[in-house]
C-alpha cells in the first residue's frame, strides 16, 4: 500500500492526532477502481464526495491538487484501488466544528481484488442499519455498523451479507448495493433513510432498462428470479446463494454485466 496526506497544499507523511476524522469520523471518503493507470468514474466519485462534504458542511479541497497527487502516487500502476478520505482537519477536543477548519485529504492505493471464481454466497446480517436521513446516501467515515455486521462470521464460504434497517427493510450488502430481478425488472432498495448511494448503482439506474428503486422485504429478495451485488471497485457480482436459496445459473445477470462492460472496459470480466 502507498499513501500520502495533503494539508494546506503540502504533502505530509502523517495524520495529526487531533484530526476530526480520526476523533469523530468527521469526514467522507470515496473508493475508486484504477484501470490502465486511470481512476474509473473519477467525476462521479468526486461529485459524490462534494455532495457528502456539503451535507456535513466540510471545507473543500482543490480537485486539481488532489488529482495531481493521485496521479503522482499511482504512477506506473496498472490496476489498483484508490481511496480518498476527506476530513474536516484538526480541531482540538469537543464536538463543535472549528470555524476556521482546514481540510485534510488522505490518499492511499491498494491492490485490486481478484474476480471471484463463482457466484457469491450470502447470508443475512443480524446487525441492522440505523435510520438517519441526514447521513443517508453519503459515504461518511462512521462505518461501525458495517464493521459489526462483517464481524458476525468467519466462514470462508460466505462472501457477503445483506443488511436491513431497523424496520426490516432490505438496504444493501455490507460493502455493495443490491439489485434483484422481480417481475422482469431490476429493482434496488431505497437509500433515503440509510445506506450508501453507490456510483455503480446510480449508473445502473440510469442505464439499465427498467431499473428502479423499490422498498424490498427479505422475503421478496429471497424469491427473486436473480440477484446481484454491485460497487465501483468490483462491478457486477452475480449471487449464487442466499441462505438456503440458490440461483445456479448466471444467465439473467449476464445482460447487465455486458452493458456495464461495454460502457466501462475496466469491468469486462473476460479480462479480469
């Protein structure tokens, strides 16, 4: 892994102990796939970072400066994962945001995950997501619910878990959005109360014919004709099993995967 910290236009090698992102989770982040040396969906991720920053009233970094440092860090990298963390910066003790906050940007590069050899095996998480519309949709730094959900199992045969909110509405997987095929349409749960509005999810809603947002129960998901997970690092991942339910064939998921691969060659599974 390589990393660098930006503050006041300078590159540093450390994060200040009083940084509010470390102390309070006071910030947002983005995780991007790097393909052929270029971050995929850069503008979409940057715009979501700005929306999250606006929601939290965070000071904004300079996009050109951040992109320049990303390029310098990724020099010579073919395929990787780029993470951008934006915090309010240092502010001393106490919850009140400082009036003169200077943002901190933490950049890191990581190996890209391998493409799975089979359809995913899922379970239902016992941990539920709290309803908080003020934070819904954005990728804020408080991921403790996801940490608790992922700590529920250590079975290597389970790849992911689906999570519901406190009123038993299905929201997503722990680290991906969910699409289910019901009545001939691809549906994805609402993230207006909690959850993350993924960049891949937004692309699919705009480009996958008939795709729509819907309130979904666990029973509806389990009885779907097909389901897949998606995120902006791994693209579309077919699901083979959820609890006792199995979907032995991936042919219904093939058209969305082909559509995405045609638009973004980084997600062409033939080259994975």
